[in-house]
């Protein structure tokens, strides 16, 4: 059981890094048209779309990403406690 929890926590942490990479790529339009960015967007956009429906952009800033990251942190911490 500990191995499954460890793997799940690692996957949650990896997904958080994917979201950070997504954020950074969104700042640099010249890097958005490559295969890596395309795969990253396909992996991250559906998850972030859930939160974009809850929190609209405020002043052009997408705060839904912060909510998604906080949720992933809570999930990882919950698994660590289990």
C-alpha cells in the first residue's frame, strides 16, 4: 500500500511540474508551437478547464491555475498522511 501511495504522490507532484511548465510556456508565444507544448497543453488544459469555469480571469490574470495547484497540494498532503 505504501508503494501505491508513493507512486500516486509522485504522479501528483509531476503533474504540478507540468502545470508550472504550462504556465511558463504561456508567457513565451514563440515556444507554444512545438510538439512538447502541444502534448503539455493536451495533458493540462482539461484539468485547468474545470477551475476556469469556477474562477473567471481577474484583470487578465488566470487565478484558476492557483486553485488547481492548491488542490493538487492538498491531495498530495492527504496521501502523505494516509
